[in-house]
C-alpha cells in the first residue's frame, strides 16, 4: 500500500529533527494502521501489518477462512480463490492473504494518515517526557515567554515549562525575555505535552548552584551535608571536607568571596550562612546558630533535643528576627533546639530540683 512519497519524506524529517527512535515510530505506525483497519471494517482480528521503510511500502495481511459461499469479504475467501493462491487449500482452512490497496479503500488510507500523525505526536511526547524526566533535580536554563496569574512560563528549545508562584523566590521580579536559571523539580505526564515544573525556592536549587560555583563540591572533595532554606531571606548550608588540607568554608566562599557572591546574586540577595558540619551533635548545633557563639550545648538524646546556653547579649542573635536563625538551625541539624541564657538555664534547673524534692517528700 502506497501512502505517497511526501508522507515518507515528512515521516523521515520528523524522526531526524525530533531525534525519535525509528523503531518506536514504526511500531506506532503499525498500530495506527491496525486501528484504521478496525475503523474501516469493524474488526482487526487476524490482521497483520508489515512496514518496509526503505522501500516506502506498507503491506496489510488478514487471515481468511476458506468457505463455500462468501458472506464476509474481510474474514472469508471462496475455495476457488483460495486454490488460486494455495493449490492445496480446502474448505475450513485459514490462509493469510495481502489486502490490495483498492480493497483497503481510500477512506481507510485517510483514517490511517490521521491516526499515524496522532501516533507520531504521542511518540514525540513520550520522548520529550523521558528526556526531561531524566533531568529532574538538575539546573536548566530558558527564557521567560509569558506570565499568567503570577505563574512564569519558561521556554526551552523543544518545550515550555512553568515556574509556579509557590516555587518562586519571594520578591523576585520576572519579565518577558529574561534568561532564567532554575531547578527542574518535576515532570508529569499529561494528555498533551509533558508538564515541566521548575523551582527557584527548592533547597536543591541552592545545592546545584554551589556545585556549579565550587569545583571542590563537584569533584567530591567538599560535601554539602544538609541545607536549610527560607527562600529570598536566608539559608544555612552545612559543609564538610574529606581532605584535612581543604577548608570547606573557604572553598565555598572563594577568593575575595567571589563564589558565594555569585550564588547570592542568583538568589536575589538571599543571605547564606556556611556552617562546618561535625559528627558531634553538640558541636554541630553550636555552629548552626552562627553568628551567635554559644557557651555550651547539652544534648538530650532521649528527647532528641539540644539545650543551648548563650550569653545574654547574644540571645536575640541566636534566636534571630522572628525566630528565623534558630528555625533554620533546627532544619539544618534535625535537632530540637532550646536557646537559654545562663540565668534562664539555672532558674529552670533550680525549679526542676525543687519538683524532684517535692516528689521525694510525697513518697516518704
């Protein structure tokens, strides 16, 4: 069956330009022809499609039963006609024959073309989905093409992605034509093109920016252990060096602060505290409250809680504005943190002692 040279030219162009797997496309074409055959004749039972891409030929075969009187031209064949194809044919046999183009019909060919193009679109969407699904968790670059209801739409060479309001950095401005770097958060299948969701507020975005700016992190010498982030405001990043001679904080800051400044600029001025990670929970918790300098840290394993004692003049610094500093420290370390001044701690300890004494007195 011939579909016209133009059809095959277009098919080859689509495969080449969209970088589609030819076998996947031909399988879609085969299924499409079977679907068209079913629409034309009401069934595709016993039908088989062969496609010769090089010869630009499509052959459709059906299994027909040899009968004395033909009532259904699609599933039956007369004994006389069967013998002309297969001399030893007899009544009741089933033989496979190729359907001639005129028998398949002009309408069926048109239906086939429509279904084929739809199948090609589906194949292209599947390739797009797999391509961007593999990029989840990576940095991507695109151009802002439109803004609707606060959502920012970003164009890549072969697809449009969305940066939802909740994934934006608060207070950041976006405009059409802006080149935008973002974190590819998620790819979802839809009935149309895949839905590519971006983020600039996710902690992963900050991590990828550090990998981009700091060679020691890319190479694995310096490791980002954890990140706590309040987008557009402040972040804390815990780092550790696998080589004693490499200063992880210095590596992240860079010469004259160039590396960290590049990251801050990308994040619209977001402040970043770099904290040296420690396997000692008390030490790590103390460092996490930077810029405050605690006097001591008491770890209560059973409660997974840390009691941090700070000088009175650093209490507000440790807590931070609206509790931000201690809140980020909790996220960074995964420990519950209670900040106390020496006076508060002593008073609480005294009250607990009194409570214990009362309990003892009652038991006596």
